[in-house]
C-alpha cells in the first residue's frame, strides 16, 4: 500500500508518502494530530484507489495492503492552516519561530478556532498531551498507555540565545501507579535514551515547591505566530514615519502647520531644512550682496550651510547682520564677500553648519517645538530660541536611530482578576543577526525597549535590553521583567531604530511570546504527577514534543478472604470495580465482596483483566465497563453493589409456573430480520502497539455483509476481544425468545440474570401441580399426569426457599395422579398451613420447562411484579475459552 499526502489539489509530487496498512483512514489521521474530530466535513479529502471516501466513512474504511491512498486539501478556508492542523509535519511552519507554542508544545485543549462548533471533551486516551480545562482528571486502571495532561501551561524559554528549554508539569492520573522508567517516551523514543530530556515521577501529594516545573506561567494568547511570521514583527520606523515635507510657519522655537507623525516623540534628533523666500540688493559692481529675509536664527560670524535657487550654495560665513535680523551679508569660508548671484529674488534655506534639531515637545498634532543642538548632542550656544519667523517650506528628517519603532502592544499580561510581579518576553531572530560581509558575518547589536504599566495607569516604565549576533543561525532571547510589586500589567515591546532591510542585512526580530508568573499549586493531593524538562535539540522532532507518553500499572487494593489488601500493582477486574464503588462512598459492607472475589477466581485463571483510562461518564457506566471485560454487569441487591456474570449455568434458582403466575406466560420469538447483523466487529486497543485494532466475530453461515460494530473498552488482547465479540454474536443468533409474566411478590426473590425454569400449561409442554403426598418411591399430586409413550419424564419441585430442586426421573404410577420417583430427603412439605404449598413440575426431559435468564423485574403495585426473561442456551457460551483462527 502507498499513502500519499499532497500539499495542493494541483497535479504534482506528494509532500510525503507512507507505507501503512491494516488501520482505518481515521486511525491514520489521528496518528498525526489530536485535533482531529469526527465529522462530515474535513479540511482534507481522502481517495482510496481513485474513489472518494466520505469523512463520515473514515472510521470504517480500512487501508488494505494493495490500496493506493491520497490525501489532498479541500479548497476552502485557509487551506495551509487547515492542513497544518491535520498534518503538521508536512504542512506546518518550519520550526523555529514559535517553537514552543505552535510546533514544540501545541496545546490542543487550549487552541482557538474560527468554527462555530463548541468545545468537546477530550478522550482520556487522546494520543497527545492536552490541557483538560474544566474536565475530569483521568484515572487509569490495569496496564495501559497514558499521554499525561498538562497541569499548567508549558513554560518555554531561551536558556541562552541558541538553546530553548521547555518545562512541563503533567498529570499521570488520579491514584498511584507503577511506571517502568523505560516506558516513558517522547513519541516512540524512550526519554532515557535522549541526552536532552529528563523526567521525574512524583507520588500523590508530593511537595513540588522546590521543582521549577510547578511554576504557573500564563502564556498571553495575543502574542505568538501570525500569518507567515514567527511572531509579531518588531518593525523599525519607516522613512515616511520619520519625515515631513510640506509647508509650515516658524516662529520662536515652534513650527506650526505640520503633520506630526504618530511615532514622533520628544527627544528624537534630525535635520530641519527651512526654505524661505528672499530678495537680494545689489549695491553695484563688485559690491557685497545684501540678502533680505528672516534670519532670526543666525548671528554674525556664524558658519552656515546654504541651498538656494540663486546660485548661492554651499558653506559660507555670515559677515554682517542687522539689528532686525532681516538683512545679512555673506562671505566665503576664505573671507571673500559674496558679490554675485543669478537673480535678485528666490528661495533659500540657511542654517548654522554642524548642527541638528531636537524635538522638545509636541503641543498638538500640527505643532512642534524644537531646539538646535551641536553634532555631539550638546545645546548650541549660538541658539537664542528663535527660528526664522516666516512661512517656510519644510524638509524634516528625523534620525531613525533615535526612534522607537512600531510598538507591539500594549498587551494585558494577566488574566482578569490575577496579578503578577514577574514577566518574561521572548524575542526570536529567524534569520540570525548581523551584516553579511562576503564570506563572513559582522556583528550587530540592537536595542529593544520593553515598556510596562499597571492596567489603567497612564505612565509607562521601561527596560532596555540589547540583542547581539554575528550569525545566520536562528537566535532567541528571553528577557525577565521584575516588577516592584504584584500588579495586573500591560506591556508593549519595540525596537529602537530602523530595521535594516538591505540584502546584506540579517536584522529581523520577532516578539514571539509573553508570559507572566502566577501563584502556583505546590502539591496535588491524590494525583500522580510528572515533571519533564526538554532542552532544544535536533534529536526530537518538534511535532513529537507534545506526545510524551508512558505505560503504567495501577496500584489498587485487591480482595483476599473478603477483605481489602494494601495497594499493589494489579490488573484485576474486581479491584477496579470495587475502587470505583468505594470512590462514591460505598462502605465495604455495601459491596458484595464475596461475589467479587468468587468471580475474580474465575477471571484471573482465564487471563481476563481490565486495562483502560477513564476521564468522564457515570460511576455506573464505569463499573459496567469494567465488569464487561469479565462477561459481567453491576446490579444493586438491597442497596449492595453486586456483580452478575453471564455464564454457563447448571442449577436452577426460583421456579415460575401458573401456580405462582398471576398472568399467563407470554412467549415471543424474534425471527431473523432483513437488516439484522450477520456478524460482529470488535474494535479494541492492542497492548504494546496501543493502536486501534478490529477483529471480526463470525458464525458458520455469516457473510459479514452487515456487521454489528462494538467499541470494546478495557480489553487489550485480541483473543479476549474476540471472545466477547463471539459471545455477543452467539447471543444474537441463539437468544431469540422473550418471556414475560407477572407474579404477586414471588418474583422479588429473583435477581437480574437469575437462571429459572418457566412452566406453562400449554399441552405438550410442562405441567405444574401441588404436592399432595410423598414417600420414598412416589409422589401424589393435585393434577393428572400425562406420560408420553417412548419418552423420558422428569419431576422437579419448588422448595420452601423458592429454589427449584431436581429434576428427577419419573415413571407412571398406579393412577394418573401418582408418579414413581425417588426424591432425596429432606422431602418438601405437603401443603403446609403457614406457607405456600409445594409446587411440582412435570414433563418430558427436554420440554418440562423453558430455561430462562431474567432480564427485568418491575414492581407495578403493592402485590404485582412484572418479569421479563430471555431463553437460556448453552451454545451462547461455546467460544468463551476458544481463540480466533484456531
């Protein structure tokens, strides 16, 4: 067989191929993802040998050895994301960006979605570690596999810039377990064989306060992978965001009429070119030109840079300036006066050379206040707080290095009602960090600003961190923010300066995770826990890190001589059933320990065990599921939990005949129906491989056209699964009769599955009468006895306790009321005055009664009880000790 997985509906080569058979389509898909849910719509389609298999048929469609199977995306919605859910190793993002949250430790129980379907309970045998929010804590019995559940969110952090660590605290289950260390695995690999992983098992109630894994780190859901990105990209300021080109009015230290950028803030530095209209006065040939304009920002002797359209450009010196600062004369840096221009009017920008402007304040969205500074950042001593008082054309270009880039956030760190004093921020460089220089990578450092404040506050506090690198390798950092006190904070993160996007630059940074430390539980009473540490490594595929599993044997008290022993590893059916009963508060005297122990003496030699993990359901269902592994069911007898096993019978219990029936015996035969199953298919989990297997249970003549499908829980052995399936199949074929009748209170002496003879007064069948007399060799009864020639006849009687005694071989007596029969003593009483008379049952060996198993007893009044029963047939039990394929 070949299973091909395609990433597109278009023709092409498969993304991956597999060679697997003997499992259903559903089982194959489940082996890749715990996110799969059975339904009539799936994000992928499946074809077997060119024929589409509908999603609702995946659970039944078995992949054969010669089948060709193809999976392709269904073209609706976000196809790539849909495929990543089902086949993350094929269609998921490349590991790195959100290694801990999306690939490394995807928590299926907590993931979001856009569908309208409500949340579903996760089965206890889910093949991945999940968060079981608001659900019951699973409880294991016998020997089984377990994917422990998250007790808190996995904490993933960077131990150093090249090493990511994940710490988990997991719940193995309620109770105590015997766990073989070699059975603890990640995926299929024992943890003991890995150099980068370690685990510790803790008994119920253990003190975990000294174990780092117990810490409760809440992962902010708003921070993480985005479409096509490892996280929230920390973008530097763009050129448009840090510039303004347009008109404005300068006066004093203010410029109005500008459009203030969203990211502008006091403290940024840059250049401001102010171009104004000027006129020029030419006194005559070879005379110094007089420039008329607004020069309040200049002074005599100041070296200035000039750009104009009158052919005066470059660096000059202001030789003179009048008191009104509206006329200046210029000379070159060599001392020669400027005596020539290309016109007498024009536009000019002029300002002190070697200076820049600092943004001091932003009074409004259209006004800024600035200060001129020297190149070293110190105040310009020549600055008197005035700009050219004029309408000017502006070119404002702020330095990118002084900008805080586009902020990611703010994000509220804690859930509502919680506070924290410790925050962690994860950054990730998906392409490395540095500058490519030929064959080498030059080092580069970037500053990151982390700002925080309490929700509702107005003032931000900040923490500056630096990241450095000179490599193409992916890098990651975890920064801790320690708050002065516990608050409910919000946080925002940004990079300082621009992102270098040149082709030689490695400068992309992503904000990939935000966590806060919350109060933690230090001990889990009654729960076995497990701490796991995994250090980032290529020894483990990222898709396997949420598949930590182990095999356990539950420790429970067993029954010995009617009492419970100390806890020990056991697969006992009775131990599991009694434990569930006691967990409900049933005292020992409210559980029929003698019957439990009696049946265990049958189950243990047969190898009947119960191996399963429960997470939900009623206690009654759980006990029935447990007992089902031993052909038994739970009943309540006078408030006492009592198991009843459907098994071959030899001795009758209470007898029922027209003598104690208040209505005629009704017999109904169920003929074979057209749509009746002609076989049973049992689905069970196979121990060792822990895969879902199926086995067909057929009788001679069955064609397996319509199978009765049974999901068998707690049985992990093929032979025992087959036996239970064959018992069901034989019951379908051989239990075809239903009986019903009513009594006064007699039927209250019987129980569920009591083995009883039913006697009718129909000619040719058994006959009931009252005992008149008894001696060593004969009895006399109240009704005539009809012996059939050539047939063997028997007599039985109903004892004082209601039980049936006999049958005994009988022959004709001297009259029709007498039968010659030897009945052992003690003899039954003859028409006692203080109790009901003794009932005698008579007939041929094979027809004196209808052997039956009582299936229902229903009181319907103070003196009326209804009874329903089914026929007893030894053939139902014929395969109880057989094996398949033998």
